[in-house]
């Protein structure tokens, strides 16, 4: 069974297809988009080994020629050097205005390939084939593309919507368990920010889902994508509501910076910890009952997720240093701390002017628990 979620953006609308075995049918799915029977694929070497043969075979069966460039796996790829290499490769492959670039991989490849497509010959179309849970539920949908700068993450980029997203649930079978759990950080975020019933569903089905149940995975991806699609359709460029998708991310970005964007803390793990802290802060500010952060943490624990600062290996800087890192986050407007807070599970909102003392107190207590 394949589900289709429409991202309704007028002339830039597109479908997100969610289901098992989609890469095996990629030729049929992509063919209607093509002006001539060829595509250029950007991927990473890990994903290429596991999934490029199936993609190639599916295209070959439809007479579509495939050329592919496999970049090194990992966040370090998302910078100028590999980006330049990718764009120059696409030019050398003579990819033209009417051609289609395919991103086959996790969020790193999706962000880089999408940005390459955005600037190549002033913009060519691209198809996202997300292979990590994080990319399927978050980064492949919504059109944010880009790379990291030495000055910070995701500082160089463009809005460029894909023409199609193929989220093949079967591709997750080769994803390492830690990466599955990290992706789950973004899944649980959707329930927490706007859908209490989805959070309850995750409390019931989350463990079997991360353990590999394909039907539950498909349902979790579909519901996550539907929520993101609805929000993006209402606020494509993050003038307002789209900021809710940053629940947990201000804490997360400070923790990622503090751990050097290393394997100590994966992005989705930081999102989970960040969501727990955002609920703690909300309770502390009297916005929600203390039961709410407790319930969030209990669920993350039950999922075997990184939940508390104590779960992050190695030293962390003190509360003041973490607060300083938050102040550098790009969500800060005019030096005021802007947070996504919650009045309860499923009821997030953007709070301007959050008192720094309250944030410092939450961090201090969380660090003391280590
Ligand atoms: N554009 C957006 O809206 C958006 C949203 C969230 C995150 N992001 C970005 O996404 C990136 C993180 O994405 P990610 O977590 O997918 O990281 P990633 O692309 O680095 O993938 C994680 C690891 O899993 C491997 N992998 C991916 N799919 C696999 C599979 N099916 N089988 C085996 N291994 C597989 C990759 O090779 C990599 O080693 C970050 O750069 C983040 O900034 C972007
Ligand atoms: Zn995120």
C-alpha cells in the first residue's frame, strides 16, 4: 500500500509517496516528470551500496539512463567543497534545465542535492528519495535546502521545493538502530507540537515501530509528513506557523554546538532532549502542568531514546555557556530569546521574549542531574 500526501503550494505543489518498495518502482514514479529518459543521482557511499542498484534497475526497466555521484557519508559533506564537486559533476554530466536531479540518501544528501538543483542553471527540478527516517519525516518535505558554513549550520541555502518525494519504508531496513531512534526524535516532535492523539498513538505503537514493524513505520511517516505538509502549505517561508517545527531545536542547536556536531549527539537525539527541556521550561513558566514534561520524558525513556543531558556522553559546558550558544541561534530576533513552548502535549506556540533566567534555571537543574 502506498499513501500519497499532497503538499499544496499552487504551481509548486507536489506529492509525497509513502510506502514499501517504492525504490523498486522508482522508474514508473519518476518517468512522468522526465523530458528525456535520463536522471542524475546524488547519493552517499553507504546508501549507494545498499540502495542504488535497486534504483538503477527500476530506472533501467523504464529505459531511463542513470548516472550517479556518491559523496562521503556524514554531516561534513554538507559544505562548500563537496557542494562544488556535486554542482560541477552535474554540469559535466550535461544536466540541462528540463532534466531532473535525484537525491538518494538522508538529510545531508537531500539538503545538498536540493541546493545544487536550486542553483544549477538557475534552477532545475529535483526528486527526493529519502532513506533515513529523519529525511522521510522531515528534511525531504518543505523545500528547505542548503549547506553548512564555517560560521554555523544551514547558513547557506535556498527554498526550492522538490517535484516529487518517494519515501520508501523498506529502505529503512538497512538504517542503523541509532539512526532510527534519532529520526524518531522528529516524529515525536510532531505529536508534541500539534497532535495529542498522534502522541498517544506513538506511546502505544512507538516501540514496535522503531523495532521494525513496516506498517507502523509507514503510518508514522505518513502522519508526520501530513502534518509538515499542512504547515508548509500555510507558511512556506516560515513567516509564522512553520516556526512551530522548531520545537526543541533551540536547546538542540546549543547542545549540538557544545558537542561539536559530533557522534556524541545526533541531530534527532538533540531534538528529543530539546523537546523534553522545552516542556520543562513551559511547566516552569506556568504554561502547562508538571505532568506534561514528565509524560514526555517517560515516553522518550520507554523508547530507549536519549532523554536527559545525563544521557549525552562526555563533558558539557555550564548553563551560562549553553545560554550563550542559544543566543547565537538564528531563531534569535533582535537579541530576544524566542522559543517554541507548549500549553500541553499537542499545543505548542511561539513565545517571544522568554526570560533568560528561566532558561538558565532549567539548564542548571538539568546539568545538576548529570
Ligand atoms: N531541510 C530540512 O528541512 C531539514 C530538516 C531536518 C534536518 N535537516 C538536515 O538533515 C541532516 C540530517 O539528516 P540525517 O539524519 O538523515 O543524516 P545523514 O544524511 O547523515 O544520514 C545519517 C546516516 O545514515 C546513513 N543512511 C541513510 N540512509 C540509510 C539507509 N537506508 N541505510 C543505511 N544507512 C543509511 C547515512 O549514510 C549517514 O551515515 C542534517 O544536515 C540536518 O541539518 C534538514
Ligand atoms: Zn530537526
